C-alpha cells in the first residue's frame, strides 16, 4: 500500500496552486484532506515553516521555503521524518526546475503542471523503497526534527487562523475585493480603455480651456466647466472599475453611466450631436464590458 498519496505545491503569499500530483485514488478521507489543503494554503503566510495536521487515517505535512510551500497527504503509518524527508527532496527538485522570479510572476493556477511527472517519480521512489535514496538524508531530517519539532495542528486551529467560522470564510467586502482577481483584459476591453482615456482627456482639456474664459468675463459658463470636470472624473472611474474588482460593481457602473449621460446632456449647447453620441457610446460600451468581466475561479480543485 502506498504511504505517500498526494503532493501539492503552492505559493505562500496567496495560496496560488503551482503544481500537484495526479490522483488516481477515490478514498473518501483523501478527497476530504485535499479539500482541506485549500484552507491550509490560504493560511501558510501565518503558519510556521513546518507543520502537521493530524487526521483519522491520513495526515497532512507541509514545509515552506523561499516563498513556496510543499504539502503532502500521507498515511498515518508513515514516520514524520520520512514525510518531511520527501518534502525536502520535493523542495530541492522544484527549486532546481523553477527560479523564484517564475514563481513570483505566476498569475494562473497550476502554471508548472509539467512538474507532476517529477512528483510522481519521487512519490514512486519513496513508496517502493520506503525511504530516500540517501540514508544520511533521513538521519539529518530526524536530528533536525528532534531539535526543532514541527507544530501539530488540527483543522480547527487552521480555520481559526484563516478567519473561518462554521466552515465559511468571514471576509469583509473590502478584503474580499482585494483578494479576488478578474479575468484577463480582452481586446474589446483594451479598446474601451483607450476610448475612455480619450474621452477623459477631451473633457479635461475642454474644461480647463473653458475655465480661462469663465473667470475673465463669463461666469455663466461655470456650470459647463463643472460638467466637463465631472465627466472627466467619471471616465477615469470607469477605467478603474473595469480594471479592478470592487464591491457593488453593478451599482457603481450604472451610476457612472448615468452621470456621464447627464453631463453630456447638459453640454448639448457646447458639443455637436456627433460628439455627444461618441462620448455616450463609449460610456455605454465601457459599462457593458465592466459588468460582463467575471472573477477568476480561485476555488480550483486541488486534484489534477
């Protein structure tokens, strides 16, 4: 029977999955432990470098080094020193294949999926030979664990550290917006941003130019200046709303659209009909693209 059942590599700062071993087993507890890996991976930045999460038949071991955490699900019969020896070897192999800059720049889950073959070979070696290839490595790990024992946690401890109550993450809307990512910017999105920046620049130029005449002899144009500047701010906010996730996005997007339409309606005597159509069309397209840009699914299953 295999003692090392699953291995998982994640980035410490945000829990982004980098690679994982292919899972061919359908053990119920194994699937539960893999789900728990998701919760643990979100807490790694506040957990110690080494740790053990005890289970009924399966334990989770993790080792963090240089911004990357190496995690494994093993049978309870496997000695802790052997599990950490496996993680040390896994760390060495991963570091030899990928540098820290590649890890830091990764933006999508499982960018190093090809590392699965290396994990499988290492797993097979440990499961077949019941240990590492060099006995001295196991002795060194045993000595290190005796002088600095890994902390033992329960899932309740990890969930409390991660701010989880009753199985649900307790996040404020502000923190949730900061931690979630949107889909990559599309070609129409880039075009919308360019047009929105153009509209913002035109509004600012017209507004500043009109200020010169307003303070000289025509105070009646003050409201036109205000309309240009409000339209400018709204265009900038539309760009920000498209690029970054925020709470109440739909309400904000519609509010900005209404303000831009009202400003351009107020400037009916200053702009011709084609200018008004251009500005309002850009605002409508930007709003539509903002509302249709979805969040990336960060709850990708750990199994590959």
